[in-house]
């Protein structure tokens, strides 16, 4: 019996066209499923293109490839953010993945055993939905940030591109994880720079060593006691330094200071009571997930869905890929989403028949095509 689709109905809809969504798409294509990847961006890779100018991945090229296509660079090379963006675009083209750009999903609901996704005036149905919007959606800043003097330039790391955005005077980087440390070192070349926050620790050998990656990928998982403990702590704290060492930051003449606890007379106050003389603040304070568009009772008190390896409890056919510590410490990294995508797509295959193969050049439903134009 051949499965039929309407112009509004899909076997699987993937929400998000970054590395997680593309990895899922690769495995769904291997199963010859009828699916589409909906992406709010106008072009594959644009999330990477918007990051700060000097950003390089924290993992080397050997761990920066998606299934079926290694990253095209020497294994020990750290790709730039634009090289990663171009790789993702090339990946989608190579495997002819049905990415539809410019489609922002406004709501996900369930009715009579099927999922409904609305985007503007359009409504699409699916038997399965994979949420692959990633772990970095809503920039987080402290509640007291608006109390800073309006003369102080404030940027979140998601808005920061290069030192030219800042004015003369001192720079306070808030958040001492990987992003904060790297931005602080860049600023120190032209500004007096303070790096605020607790020490996040450091991975001694970096993720470039195969043994270290193996441990992060296979030992530090939700299936081990230590992995579960680490997951609980890592969701609320900055990640340990990967490429940099604390002494690198000191050598760049960045001054380490305690965390920022509030504002006094329009200026930031440190935990020890000091008020650093700064004209700029860059918030490297991370991101919060944004699942407000998912109108289903699947979330715990921490704001994350209840799931095992991306398979959601109590909602058959609903999945997540790309979340922090979805299964292991590598789950939110480019090199880790492939395994999670394979697990989720395998779960989909185990529960439903294969749909007819999408032939190269087939048109997708008119509603989806229109949103892409």
C-alpha cells in the first residue's frame, strides 16, 4: 500500500535548518521519507554568519563534519564561523535536502493524532515533528542591565562583531566562559579590559584529542551517573575553556574580576563592592531556550522538554535534536548532532512505514513554496 500525502500533510517536519536540522534531514533522506526542513533564516548558515568576526569553532575540523561529508580542512584546523556557514550550505546542496528558508513557525499543537504547525496564515500537518532550533535562542542578560547609565555601550555576545562597535574607555566582559574569554582577549589589544565571572575550568587537552572527544561523547552521557550529574550542573553554568588557557587571558593583560552583582549610580558593581571604570559592557551570559511556540505540556521546571535522547515523553512522534546535553556533552556541538539525529530518525523509522522517495526536482506544497519566495 502506497502512503499518500496531501499538499498540507507530511510524514515529518523538521523545524530548524542549522547543523542539527541538516543532520536529521540526512538520515530521513536515507530512509526515503517525505519531509521538509523549515528554517526561519533566509539562507542556510546565516546563524553562523552573524557571529562575531574573529570567531573560530572551539573544535577542530575532524569533529566539525556532519554525516556523510567530513569538513573539508586538515583535521587539526579550527574553522572560521564563515567557513562553517559555507560548509552547511554546501552540505544541504550536496544531499539535496528540502530546506525551505524564511519559514518561521509560530505555533506547534496537536489535534486528533497529528501535529499542526502554523506559520503566518499557513498550517502544515505532520505525523512526526523534530524540533532542531538549537540551544542558543534567547540571549540572557541580568535583570539589572537596564539600570546601567545610557552612556555605557551594552552588547550581548550575539550582537558583538568586532572592537569597532565599542567606544573609548574600559570594557567589562561579563561571563568567563569560552565566548567571554575570547572576546576579552580581542578587546585587550585596544581597551583596558575586565573579565567578570567565576572560573569555569578548562578541558586540559582540549577537544582536539581523540581520547578526550571519546570520553565526552561516550562516557559523559545521560546513561552514566557522572554524566547525569554533569548535565544538571552544565545547564546553568558556562562551559569550561576549550582552546584557551586561563594564563592566555592573563598574558593578554585582561584583568580577572569577581562577578557583577548589580548597579550603583548607573555603574556596574562587582561582588567585592568595586565599581570598575568602564564605558562598555559585553554580556557573555549565555542563552535561554525559547519554546513558547510549542503549545504542548512537555516541559519541566527547568524549561526543557522531558525526553530521553530527544524522544519526548507522552507525545508520540515529537522529537528534539541539538539541545545542550541532549544525550552527551557533545550533543550541542556540530560533531555530536549526527549521532543524535540518527537515533531520532531511527525511532521514527521504527514506528511508521517509509514514504515514497522524493525525486530530485519534486515541488513541495504550494504553501511552503510561497513562504520561501
